[in-house]
């Protein structure tokens, strides 16, 4: 399950965000309030001035005389926060934590926002009058700032309808439902519980080629969520270990067919929050919660874990481990077996064998693997290079480490996709070789088949990709990201109706899903000519991840088919800002649609938007 976290940053390249989305809305389990995707809100933040410019966070606009500039919501949020701290140095980390709370963002996201602010104000980075870059420290707003009223916060600029924000992957998380009266909340919970019971007992919708004997969504009574373990050391560089231990518990529990295990992306959004486990259980639809902590000093490690009934908040089991890193695997096995025992889960003979399997018995190889795995989350060129070095080291330490080969295959696909190196053309072949080696080493490893399927998508071998991803899912029916990747392959293969079933299953397994789920869902809707649904999903993608240039391409075409030509032109302009060579021909080469009718459908929408 680890490697798929990285799969779904596929089309994030331009560090942009949807100009139409200024405020996020709260979601409660699967029921959503209507999304406010425009820069409007019932509670308008106060306007303020930066030098001679008037700033209106409500409309995401700045004015000077007759001159008006439109800002994207994240860019506006950066401006609001810098204005609040005018004259002070604000670190990159502080800005990312404030504006992209709970999200994993590439290094370029903030840099792009600063560039856009300077462009909007006409500011020169070499002789700044608005924003000054402080080398190796951060940024400082040096212009004169005046607020008519107490200044708005950056979170207000992003969300005026909830107390906190909700993430579906790389976006903000909401856990507050205080806008509802107690009676309404009770009624909602009853309704949602009924719906969830129906959906969770319902077998997953799968294409004919899938093995329908495996039920994917189970009753909430045996639904479990493993939260990110807390790093108790003062060294944030140890986060990779605490996250990796929790992720491996998720992977282990996912092998058990009678358990429904919430995907890592949905559980890790609660990282470094103090949310009550009873609230988390309700939000995720999980009866049981696993949480823990890790402290590492040299080769010594201390791990604590506990299993909690989220309906009562009572501990059902707790244990701790003190020892050397060499004994880590035995403790992970102990946690998994203890949870199985407490929940009285009956294992099949095959499941017993799966749980006994160890990916590697070399703790140093495992440590390098976790380093590489975490770096791949950052999704930028340098991190991809660094991740590859760790993965190659893991393989050097243990040549039989199949999961390291699978991750390395994905790493090479990223290099091929984004042309990050002078040897990118060779990277796809290297991806195939490493994915094939992973399968040879471990024919029972789900991630190996998913990695091979991923490489086949970019080789435009869709039938093979679909078959391989289905094989991976059959080995792990809880593999939410696998279903999302399968939906992508099916949609590219001109099977949008089957793809729609798969993406819905993925979203059920991963309620706080990442941006690529929305992107895939939007493409499916577009291919089904449901432009309203497509627009909603593409706008949601850009809210979750400002850097999805792939979303802008499809969104522009969807806007054009709806007659929203100004909006379509705006999206194309945003792409051209970073890629002046952007053209119909570049889209033809970039979008790997198998069906020529579907491809022309997309291209015609872009022509209507006056892309040449």
C-alpha cells in the first residue's frame, strides 16, 4: 500500500490553484454540503490595503485605480498571512503550515504563489517594494499594510463556513459540525448510519474481469483505522519511521478479508492533531482506532500502540516495546496478532501465511526503504532523485527486497512522466524492469502488480495494465489506491462506465481521498459528457492541489462545452503562464486516450476555448 501514495501525484506540475475556489465546505462522512467553488461567502473578510493596492480576500482580487488583478485562493491566503505578519520574517515552513494545513505539498507550491503575488503587484524580486526574500529563512512583506477592521486570517480567506477545514488528501481537514443544531445532527447521524450500513455491506461494483467473490466494503463493526504514529523525538527527520510503522500495520491488516481497513491517506490527515478518537471514528466510519508513538535514539527504539473502541473511547488493548531496531519486525507482528485476537477475527489458512511473510529481514534495508518511500511523497525532481538513492541502497543491502523494486519502478515512471532527467526516455524501460523483478521475487505482493500496471498505463498498454492492477487488488481487496488507478486505466481504455464504478469504490474505501481521485472522477464524467459533474470534480482537484495542470486542461474543455468561455480562457492562460509552448498538439501527445473519438472530444472542447 505504501507505493501508491506516490502514484497519485501524477499530474501535479504547475503549482496553480483554481481561481474560482476561495472557500472550502465541511463534509460529514459521505454527505457533503454544496461546494462553494467561487470566491464568494456569506461572511466576507475585511478588505485591507497593501501600499496603494486594495485587497479583497472575499473576491480574491486586488485593485489599484482602474487596474484589477485576480488572485487564486491559495495565493490570496499567502498574501493575507504575510500581511498579518508585515515587517516580520515568515519562514517557508510557517507559511506552508498555515496555508496548506494537513497537506503534503511540493517545494514549488509556495515559490509559485510568491511569484504570482509579485507578478500581480508588479514587484521586482531584485529590488522589492512588496515582498522580500530572506535567504535561507523565508519571506517578509515590506509594504505598508493597513486594515480597516481587525485583519482576516489566512484560514478565513480560504474557508468562512466551518471552524476548521476538511481534507480529502492534500487539502485541509474539517472536524467541526457545530453549524448544525443538535437535533439536526442526530437526524443526520441516523440517516448517514443507515446509508453507511447499506453501502458498507454492499459488494463492490467491479467490471466483469474482476473476481466478484471478494467483498471490498465490510460492516462498520469490523472497520479499523490506523492513525499516523506520533514521532516522540525532537528530530522531525524521524517522521519517516513513525509513518512507515503505521503504514505497514495498515498493509498487514489489509491482508485480512474480514476486516475493512481505512486507507492511509484518510487516516494520516489527523497527523499532529488532537482530535478525539470518537470524532475520528465517526468521520471515517471506523469502529476501531489504532494509535501509537515512536521514539528512536541511535539503534534503540521505543514503540507504544493501543486499540480503541471509537464508540466509547475505551482502550481494548495496549502494549509497548523497548529494544533495538533489529527487533522492530517482531513487535509489528505482535501488534497485528493482538488486534486480530481482541477483535476475534477468524483467519483463513492463506491469510495466516500472508501475515507470517516478512518483506525483508534486513533492518537497514527497511530503514532505507522507508526513507525513500517518504521522499517520494514530496513529488519534486530532487526528492525523486534522493528517494531513488535510498531505494537503490535498500536493494543493495537486500537484493531480494521486492517492495523496494516496486517503489523504484514507480520512481522511474515519475522521471519519465515529468522529463526530470536527461535519461528520462530510458526511465520507462527501467520502470518495467524493476516492476518485473518485483513480481519475480514475490508473486504474492500486491504492490508489485500495481507498479507494473502503472508502467503499462504510460506505455499505453491498457488491457495489460487493467489485468495487472486487478491482480493486485485481488491480493489486497482493501487497496483503495489500486481501485483509483484501475479507474484511470479503464477510463483511458474507453471504458468510462466501468471506471466510474471503480472510482466510487476507491472513494468509499478512502473517504479523505487525495486530489487524483477527483481528477480521475472528473475525466470519467467528461468522457460521459456530464460536464457539470466534471467541472465540480476538476474544481475540487484544484482546491486540493494547486499544481494540477492536468485538471486545468480538462476543466477548460468542460467550461467550453458549457458555454463558459471566459472561464475556459482563464484556465488556458494559467497553463500558458508556465508553459508558453502549450498547444493542441502538446495535449494530443500528453493525454493517452485510447479511443480517437474520446480524444477528439477533448481536443474539440479546447479548440472551442480557442486553443490552437
